[in-house]
């Protein structure tokens, strides 16, 4: 197998040929971590004579597991006997092979919500409402189970609800993805023979994306590796972006503490990105304090650029996107990466409107699913489509009128009759009388007049802005309102306007578009979805404060994760990286991350020049000196001896 020695760098080769014990491989973006993992598996099988059945490789997605398996099989057919899977698939298999859980199955999302609703109905606060919404409860439950060593302080009601939820699932012989890992821990602690069985089966553990492990997963890994201590962990703390799932890059540091004899390797050569892109990304991430210090270097020399574009308006920014897409050459792939699905939706809607095809696997929702649009449409449907209860429920307390759901006994709402129900409650009755007059006015208006009256005359716009959770959310609301007014201007009748707002043509077209007609050379996705991928050209729109990083008044930990997400987005680019921001975002100027990139004092030879105030001009990178290590790292105790 020595012929592969010439294909690997000295550090890659050291990781590949590591046989027994624990190793932590810090693999920067584009450093060949998949290459190292697959070659290490081949090395174990062909050179160390390890039985493939004793090798377990864990990834975080099914797609990554399948890709790893296929690439490994291409270079080593004998690896067909090795196991590749996600945490959940591996431990579900372990549970199903035991007598304790062999008759259990995975619960569906719908079943989870049904159980949660039933349980939560028994928990009421002083106001008479449930302590948790079912979806919020399930999300909190997931975090509670996964964090393990970082359990939040919970009230007694929540803990009782968790206990009842788990019991209901067990009675049905069902388990969710989080609970199956908990069940595995319980299986191993209750039945030592089961634990020993799997420790003997999987003598060599390889874990990809190790920075994404949570407390529960980390405990299970330690148990499986307890007997043989052959644990090979590959990850990059600078790409840890899943704290909402309980993940924490601090487990990489914990790994070194739990295994003091662990060998450490840094893969610091980036084979993907051009040198200017690597320099820019390093200049950004170096501001994080809680990280392993590292200096990533670009290996390949080719033309590459990083440009920062200030725009006066959303229209200018969208025109720039259109221009970049049109200018795409040959087989090169352009990716438009957004911080959230909501913004990705807006970009997709714009490109659809100008007849640009693209690939997007995000959440496609009906346009009415947006809260602003949904409420306006519900009011118009109530007025013009039979005063239906389902429509009334959407807006009856927006703004607050004091109407209770239980007082709506009929499927058709009679506002005059409802006023009689509240005859003893002067303010509520008065609000309903005003609502009745408003509905009568709306019957006589065209779409544009009706939309404006709902927003201004009925004070719905004021209500939405007052209840926005942040200035960024207010920006989004104003943009949605502007979009809604533009749509209303296009139609002469309420009927046609409602038909347009309720149809799903734009999203259906993208969903059902034949594969050959979709433009796979232009892709829209979130920062999270882009992780692990690479593109010739990357555009990062809306890098404004409050959007990137997302939100205001962030904690230091939240800010560091936001910066890691931005770093991940930047390092998807191979040839060009365009960072865009808008000047019309209501007090939210360019992101702090852009300011950091432009900070002359951040490196001895600045890679950026100041951009002009004109939207047509950009700030560009020139060649930069290597980045400084972050001496303030929370992992500073390892900074001098971390790497060989």
C-alpha cells in the first residue's frame, strides 16, 4: 500500500497509518478529511489485517455515510464488511438487536405532536393556557435529552411532562431519535453483557464531524471505545454550528482531557479555496476566543477574489444576483448562501419571478404561510368567503380584542351575535362593533385599497411592528408589507387576488420541475445546508447586522457560533466570494463580520482596502500575509503543544 504514500501529505499519512489508540485530527476546510478516513480504513484492513466487521465509521448524515462507504469501497473492496452509519442508525440497530427493544419502532413526527398535545393538556398555568406549545415542548425535550452534562434548570411541570411523554412512547413501543440514544445508554448500564458484545464487535471507531457531537453521543462513544480505546475523531471546532441540537465543540477539548495520551494532528492545508478566500476566512474566525489556534494555508494557486459589495437597496442587491447568475460560465457552480430559510425563500421567489431556474432544497411554503400575509388573506377570506370560523381564528385577536376561542361555537361567525355574547364586556363589544364596520368597508374595496385599509385603518401593521421580537424582525415585516402591497396592485378584484395568494405556483414549479430542467449550476441554500459542500462561486447576500449575525444582544457563545457559521459559508467558495450588504436596512448597517474583515489592525499586512460609499464599487482582497494565531483561545493550554 506504500504507493498511496505519495498521494498524502506527511500529516495526512501520519493520521492514515495510525493503528492503535486515540487520535484527534483537526481537519480545516478542504483539508481532505474524507480522504484520510477512507485511506485509514483501507490501511487497517490491508496493512493491519483488521477484520472489516470490527470497524465502525459514524457520520452525521445518511448522505455522508453513503458517500463514505462508496468511496471506501472503490479503493478497498474488502471494506464492504465495515459499518458506516449515522449515530441514530447505528444505535437503533443496536437496540433492535436486543431482546429488550426488538419490537420497538421509530415514532413519526405526527405521533409525537399528538402525544405531546395530550400530555400538555393536563398542565395549566394561572391564565388557563398550556405551559408549553407541543412543538416548543418537543424542541425543549430534545435539547434536554441531548445536552446531558449541561442540563438546564427545569420546572417541576416540565420534568413531569417529560416523564409522561417517555412513558406514553414506551407503552406504544415507539421511540424518537433522541430517546433511542437514551435507551442505548440504559441498555448498556442495565445489561453489561450487551455492552461488552458491542465493544467486542466494534474495536475501531472512526467519527467524522466530531465537533458536532452532543453530550449524549459523546457518552455513547466513550462506552463503545471503553474496552479497546481505539477512537479516531476527525473534526474542526471552527465549523461547529449545531448548538440548537445540543452540539458543543468543547467536547473536542473534553476528548483530550478524557484521553491524556491522545495523539493530535492538524490538517492545515486547504485544497479547495484560493489563497485570498482562505486569508479572508482566517481573518474572520481568528476573532473567536474558544477555539484551537490554527493557521490554514491554501495549497493550490489559481485566480480567486473576495469582494464586499454595499448596495443602496434590496432592488440593487437582487439585480446583482441576477447579473452574477447570468454571467456564470460553463460547468462552474454558483451558490447563493443565506443565514435563514426565510431569506432563502425570498431570494427563490425573486429568481422565480424573473424566470431564473435554480436548485433549492429548502422548505417551500405557500406564500400565505408567512404571518403577515396569512393574516391579511384570512381577513379578506372572512369578508368575502362566508365568515368562516377557521379564517376568523387567524386574526380575531390581532390586535387584541379579548375574544375567546370557546365562544365560537358555530363554523360560521356572526359578528352581531358575537356582540351579544359579550354584551356585559364593554371594551370587547366595542371592539367587535368596530370590526363589523371594518368588514363592511372591506366589502366595497379593491385589493390594493383593502390591503392598505387592513394594514393602516385596522391598525394591523402597528400591531405586527409592536409585537416584533427584534429590529431585524421589524425590517422583515416592513419588507413583507411592501411586497404584499405590490402584489395587490396587480389585481382588480378580491377574488383574483385571493386566488393568486393561495395558489402555490411558484413553489410547485420548483418542486415538480424535471431534474433536467433545473439549473443545478445555481443553488440556493442556507449556511447550515451548505456545510460539507463546495462551489466555484459563492454569494452571501444580506450580510447586515441583525441578519448575519442573526439577532441582537447575543451572548458571547452565540456570537462565536454565528461567526463560525459565516466562516463555514465563506469557505465553501473555491474561486470567488461575494459578500453583500444593504444600506436601507433600518439602522442595521454592515455586519460586524464585514467590519472585522476591513479592520486594518487585525493583521500586519491588511488583505482589504476600504470600499467606496458608492454601491457600484467594492472592497477587494489583495494577497495577505499569514494570519496570527489567537493567543486568547479558551483552549490556550494546548496552544504550544497541540500539534506535532
